[in-house]
C-alpha cells in the first residue's frame, strides 16, 4: 500500500485530469494492489472537493499541504515513514517493534544502523548520540525536497507506541498554527542547563526540548539537520536544542514543542503525572497534569524502569479479559517424546547458608520433568552441616545427569566466584541455558524448568514467595540507590490477583494503588512481568553468557552477588522477567535456622510452617475432623487420674517451649475441641517431656497426673508401623496420626490402622522407647510453691517484630486479669509505639486494644501522623474522640468535621515534640485534597 500511495502522489504533478490520474495509477500497479486502487477510485469519485477539481496541479506548495491535510485524503498516512536507530536487537528494541506491530504500522518503520558499530558514545552516562542524527540525515537524502511526506522519528530502546500511525498523524495535522516540525518536551534542560533562560516562556506544560521523538515534514527535517554538521560523538539533544533556540530556524520551520504531552510523553521527571488506566479491557496512559492521553511513551533518563513497569500492560501486553497477551510471543513447546527438542541446561545449585528442609529441596530438584540426559549439575556448598546430605544426593543420582560437579566447603570458594565458575562451566559445556537455584527456592511444580525454557526469554524467573508472607524473589520497584521499594502492583502479582480498577496510579516507583472503581471484583494477575530485581531462582539464555557486555556480574565490592547480578542487567537494559503464570513453588526462610540443635528442622514451625507441616504432620491428619471419625476411649482413665513415676525434662530446658505451645494451639486443640465439644482449653506455659522405657517400668501405661493433655510419641522405624501420637485428655484419648519426630513412614498405612488403634487403646509398645509429653494445666501454676517465671522468649520475639504472635500467645497463656497478661501486652504496645509499627497490627484483633492503651497513656501523636499520612482521616478523628472520652476537656468542640477536630487537638493537646510534624502532615493532606479537587474540576 505504501508503494501504491507513493505512485499516486508522484503522478499528481504530472497528470492533469481525474480520469488520467486513475488511469495512470491503475496502469502502474497490479495484483495485490488492485483492491486498494479500486477503493481509491471510489473514494475520489465520492469526495466532493476532488470531483469539483478538473486538475490536481497545485498553484503553490501550501495548497498541496492543505489538500494532504484534509479529511478527504488518507494518503499521508501511507506516505509517512517512521525512522528509528538501533544497532542491536536488544530487549528494548524488540518491545519497540512489537508495539508497532500491534498498532499496525510495522512495514512503515525503517531501522537505521542495525548491525553497525555504535559511534554515538555512552549516552546512558554521558552526552552523545550524534551518530543517529547522521544516520537520519543519510536516510532522508532521497526525500529532501518532499514537502508532503510526514516523518516520525523516535528512539527505539526506550520507546513504546500506544496508538496507530493514523491517529498520531491526525493529531499532528490538527495542531494549532500548522507547525512543520513538533519535538517532544520534558521537565529538564539537558545537557546544558545554562540554556534554560533562552527558552520561550510556557504558560502551562513542559518547557524544554527532548530529541527522543519528533514529527514533521521530510523537507523541513532534512533542511534542519543538514544545515549544521555534528560529529558522531556529539550530543543530539544539544544539536536540536540550539536549532530550536535560534529564532530564525524556529520561525523558518515553524517548530513547536509538545508541551502537554499530546503525542510524546517523556517519563523522566513526569512520573507523578502518569496514571495507568483501563478503558474496558485495554490499558492506556493518562497524563493527569494536562488531561491528555499520550500516544508515544519515552523512558528517557532515569525513567526506564517506570517505562518497563508500564510496558507490562500497555500496547496490548495485558488486558483484564485475556490476561497476559505478550506472554505468548516467541514461545515454544517442548515435546515430551522428542529428546532433541530439549536444549541442554546447566543446573547450578547454591547452598550458601544453613537452610531448613534441604532434603526436600534436593528431592524437588530431582523430580523436575526434564530429561536428565540434557542436564548438567553443579553444586556449590559452603555449609559443613549439609555435607552428608549433599553427598548422599550426589551418590544417588550419579550417572543419571549428563555430568555432576561439586564445590565443597573445604574448597573455600566464595559465592560470587562459585557463580562465575558456574557460568564458565555452562559455556565450556556449550549449554543453551544456565539455571541458577538457591537452596531457599523450593520448586514444588515439577514442570518449572521446562516451562521456563518454553518461555524463551533472555532472563526469566519463576515467582516464589514465602508462604503467608509478602517476601518474594523479585522486586517490583527500587529506590534511587538501588534497594527495595514496593511497586503499585507488587501485592497483586504475588497473590496472583488484581482488583478491577478504572485507575491504577503510578506516582513514582513506590506508591499506593490509585482510586478504584465501584466494582471490586478480583481478577487473576497472571503474566510475565518485567521487573528490576530477581533472585534465588532464574534461567539465563546462554546467548547472554557468551558476550562480555551481557555476561552476569556477581562480583562487586559494594553489593551482594544477587544485587550485583540485577544491577548489572539494569545498567545494560537487559530485561529480567518474573512469571506467575502458574504456581511454581515457594521460598523457605533460613533466618532462624540453628544447626547447633540436634534436629534444627523441628524448630521451624514459626518461620516455615508449610514445610514443617509437610514433613511432620501426617498426610491423614485432616481425616480426624471427618464426621464419621469417633475418638477412642481409654477405660483405664475413668477416674481421670493415674499416677506414674516420671523422669521429666521441661520444654524450656531444650528450647522447645514456644514451638510446643504453637503446635498444641494449631494442631492439637482443634482435635481436642472436636472430641470434647464445649471444652475450651487454654494452653499453659508449663510443659515437660517424660521418658518411659520398658526396661525402667515394665508394662507401665502412660501417666495422666494433673495434665490437661498427654501425647505419646512413638519412634518405630520401617514399614511395620506408621509413627503416631496418642492424645490423652483428662477423660479419654484421641489418636493423632502424625510424623513429628520420625520422618520415615509408609504412605499406604491402611493395613496397619487396626494395629494402631489397638495400641492407642491399650497403650503397649513392646520393645520401643516412648516419650510422653505433658502439658500441666492449673491456675495459678505452682511448682514447689514458687510462681513460675514469665516466658523468657518474649524479648527475642519482640526483636523479630512478630507482635501478632506475642499477643496471640499471651491471650492463650494468661487470663485477661492476670498480671503477666498486662505486663507483656503493655511491653508489646510500647515497642510498637517506639518503632512506629502500627501497621503490623492494623488488620488484627489487637489493633483496638493497642489504640485504647496508647490513648490512655496519651501516646497517640505518632499514630495520628500515620493515619493522616495514609489519608485515614476518619480513623484519626475517632482516635481523638476516644482521647477526649478518656481525658475529658471542657473546650472540646462539638459537631465539627474531622479536620477541625484534628486541628483542635493539634492546637491544644498535642505533644510539643510532635506538634510540628503533625501540623506539616495535616497541611500536606489539605494541599493534596485541594489539588485533587482542582484536577476533578478541570476534568469536568
């Protein structure tokens, strides 16, 4: 069609009548062009202005321009050319090309410099870019006298088209004063700030020229760039800035700037002006400062990460109906039976710290459904404690993988060096990919590696999250110094859901979600997300490893290896993706893992509950809650008491007290409440272990003493019997099938169930050791007429900031009128006040009591500041009302709105140390409300 349009315009100056135009045009084109020509003929016949003109020769160039601008001629769209410069097909360039494809004008894009050496300097850190001006000058040479052809030039690596070319050119032609060239505009005068004063004043909008995007007529653009020479290493933006600031040049070519981002949106310095919105299913960008909808996004300067975030949605990348559309681009499908279709991968496993549940980690690696004949394995272990387990894994799988390489602790190889060695080994073995997996990453999905390979991206990671937490293996945004910041869509991605919004605010990199629509339906947020940081588990295409400019960087004196890896790829503009298209697995938390304990994994209930349950709680535990399951009764305990000599050890002596109480609360109490409906047992802090041996007490049954519950833990190895606990409340027993201390058990235990029930009833265990765990329940508890000490682990837990757990536990352990209940609660509330961690209790049952306590103690100023900063004005006002109820005052205003009530408290009762902060916070809120009101009025 472009060729046909060019032919049509070419004959305008050589043909006189309408009939001759059509005849000549049809004679010059055939085949596929015929349908277009017929349409053109019909259009010309029906266009009023055209049929009234006997000839199409133009009396002057301006008449010709006006004709091409008229709505009766669409040839200017087909006549236009989009130029860009790219010397390498980078991730950013591929995104640029995709945006032209989805908007329907890929064939009109001409890429300059592809495959050539870049001679424009390091434009990311210094001035430069003159090379692209010279490339454009050369490309425009054939069109230097073309007064009608529209030329659109943009950068490529950091540009995304949001509209089709027809809409862009229509906006250009509708521009006031009919400019011949329009440049994009930005917030900063760069690279020479001293030129700022020479710019014309602008009443509203961005004042300064940006050379990353401009549109105009070929003759004018060529005349501009050919009038002055520029070296390849010169700065293109300074080159065009000086032209614009020259009054004669600006007037000659009628150059304008896109001050209000009607066509071009430069993101640097404008992040607070941008909102990602949805119209129907499709995403678009709204400039709220000028109420415009930009058509071209340019991530200039430091805004490339913001462009990446927006790029996850715009240009038909994601919509609310189909989810991630761009995820399917360039993917492949690996056939299960075709071994040759599977590329060779190096799987590098890194055990850099003591890690819980490492046995399960290796088991999941071995179960990956990827041909082991296509996998090389490298294991780097820095932890002596894990040596035996790792050696057993390697011996078991030796010969199954294509090769296995191990780096042991005694080799004294650092993490960064080990990761570099893994990359070198991948290249040496001519692998197609490098799959890095840290010991914290549990790949529960057996298809993880295959799915990542099928995704066909340079760098891609599976989404892994710590269960029940917001900690994951990616960051959605970063701060200016390269550390974690919460992106607006982070929680949506890790929870794989997204609210159905009209607006999704991008106020900088780390901001709260914007206004939501009245419909709050949740949508699946599945996709492939371009993010600034990934860690723990990722697949790297070997094409990146082979080149020095794109090879992973792990050694940086100021950064950890994972930070160095991500930082280097951000600098190089190599995209890192995280996929949540499926559930791939989870992360374990190694922070509290203490290998000095005999069985350290057993202590991980608090920090790794999911893995703890999978290992220690029997898979049939939930069957105890089925309606047809009845508890077993022990006739020997009819009187509720049986005295047996004991040899006991208190749980606090072996560091199991917190874990044991949590286990009783989470797993045992629900069973007890089911067996004894209406009996609510509050777990008390005194627990101990009794050791009973057949050699010490032949034929003895388990004791009950004064315990509220009693559990028997059996240590039977082998398939003969599934280990279990027998649970003895005061008036009976209930069998809890589990695997707490003994991990090895037979999954198919149906043939042993009768034997187990008999043993639970008779409580005989020939030849086995038994451990009886008692939980003494008496209030108050007295041991040798001495009041028990308060739990000693509160302070360490306070340091962990696990306030909800502390308050939950104190509610279980003490009655509300107990002195320890008050002491621990107040200690916790005071720590929250000191740290300002109010948000940690906001959605819990303890938030109200905390607010009451702080109000009673006149410590609400910081809480009010946080409420106002989060725009929870009503919460702040309610807190102040509670304050005046607890601390009455005669001059409290009545019937005033929330703001006036807060202002009254600020003026009369606020602590002097916090008064200035509270006042500033309130003023900022009022200013923000005023700005919002103004914007809404402008929109209306």
